[in-house]
C-alpha cells in the first residue's frame, strides 16, 4: 500500500511542527518503526526550517509559501521540501555541505538530514528559482503493522 500527501505551507515557524506532526501521525498509523519515524521527522523539521528561513525573496518579490510532499511506498519513505526562494548558489551542481563549527547557532540542518536519511538530493528547481531538498529512508515496520509492505 502507498500513502502520499502534499502540504502547501506558509513560510512561518509555526508550519514546521505541523508538517512534523502530520508525518509522525501518518507513519504511526501505518505502523512504521518509531526510530525510523523519529529520524525522518527530525530531517523533515530541518528541511522545513531551511525553507522558512531561506526560501524568501526572489527577484524582489517575497515568497510566502513552501511545499512538503511525502510518499510512503512499500519499503521506502521519500520526502521533498521545495521553496520558491533564490535557491542554492548556481554553477557547482550540488551545494557543498560542511559541518558547522561547534559554537555555531545555525548551519547544521543539511548535515543532519544527510546523517538521518539513506539518500539525499539537495539542489535547485529545474528552470526556475527555488531550492529542493529531498531525502528517503528504507522503512522498518512494527510487528503486525496495518500497512506493512508485503
């Protein structure tokens, strides 16, 4: 069985826990192992926080929203967070992700996503402005999960 949902959220800090709760609730209902659910929810929170903070103005016009899409399909969960901001700096392909300094208050989100997910794609929307962070993780299921992959 597959589950798919997409949210169009305002670029406000309050939208981050909303997306996280929806993901956790979906995975809990489906019977996904709580450790996997937690890892994905933290990664989603980081991606959403980046969209809220950095998905702002493009060509002088403010972007008010971002999109979160989640797919639970068989043995994998794939999540995508896309904004309409300026995107990552062009010209080098995938942005260089470096660990933040120990005393830094920001800059850990993308590294954390890479640690928590199995596969990560970070880049810009093709042909238009905006960043896209997508990641997936192989699912583990609780015993007797109602939607366990067959």
